[in-house]
C-alpha cells in the first residue's frame, strides 16, 4: 500500500514539474520588427513548366512564381513565414545572406539569348508585370518594406547575377510609388556639372556603396566595379548598360541618393 502511495505521489510531482506554463503575451517588446526586410525579384530563365518544376522539386525555391501563359497564374510555393532559397550569396547595405530576411518573387521569363549580333533579352508581357506590381504592393505594404529594399537579384549579387534584366520595367514600379527613381528632368540638371568634370572612380565606388551595393572602394575601375555599374545601369538606364562611369550615370546616382533616407 505504501509503495502505491509513493508511486502516486511521485507521479503527481513529476506531472507538476513537466507542466508548461502558458506564456503571457499581453506585453510586447518595443525592440522588434518583421523578419521580412527585403523583396527580391528574379527571372527564371526557363519556360513556365520548367520554372514550376525546378522551383517546386529542387533545392532552389521562391515564395512566389508569376507565370507568363494565358490564363495568367501566380503560384505561392513557400509560405511567407518560411525561408526560400532564392538569393544565394547576397548582400545589400551590409546585410548578407538575404534568404533569411527576404521574400523572393520569380518571374517566368527566358532571360536572354546570345546571337551573332549580340545578346537579346526577352520582354515581359504587360499582364505579367501588372501581377508583379500588385504582388509587390501587397507584400511591401504588409511588411512595411522600405522602397530602397525592393531589389533585383543583380542588385544583391552583381558579380554573378543579371536578373531580372534590362527589359524588366522598374520604372513602372517607381510610377506606382514602390521604389525611388532618378527621373530624367532631375538627372539632366545634375548631368551638366558632371559633363564639365567627371568624378573619380573612387567617387563612383563610394556613392554606389552608399546606395547599398557591395563594392570595393579602392579607386580601381576593375571588372568587379564595372559589374556593379552594369547592375545599376541596367536597372535605371536600360538603354545603355555598358559599365562605363560616365556623366549621366554620375547624375543618376546623385539623384537617386537624394531620394534615399
């Protein structure tokens, strides 16, 4: 009888010890923010069927895939609360490994084709772009993503990526109030002074780093610096992304910086 009582008492004590106290969530800490800080846009460089297969069955992934076939369709492949593997080795404004702090949107597009006369990029259907803009607007509003943190893969990995490419219409996102933009009239005013005296390579490197690009600041116009210039130009001056540090590019950089906090 004593043995039974002891076992019962022991079981009761163990039960009391293992009971988890329900946390009180009535007080919220001031020092917190959403996990999602960045929104990254890509093109798939594949057709729709292949894009869906790769992004759902392989290690690479994205939260959303925007199709390009009729009827137009958008897939959510990864829950927004989970991390997708879309950014790879990446950095922006000192933040690195952006998979953990971003939402990725893949856009079905074949990318480009190299021809005897040069590289030819594939355009994006307007209906597809309309869906991308709507999605970006929804996500950026819900997570309060800063306009300067809505980026392309080429922004966060300019040494190895070029998507979503020069034909992606970033200006439409600017016109929708989603990202800052160096509008031509503002650029023209500043360009006059830069035509008289072009800034040094170090100036370009320092200013691009201030925007957010990862770039050496050594005053050497090497391939890595040109790649960052190409990334910037293909986004803001898609008609000419030659990687040359010219007066117009300098003016665009200055105007863009004037719009950033």
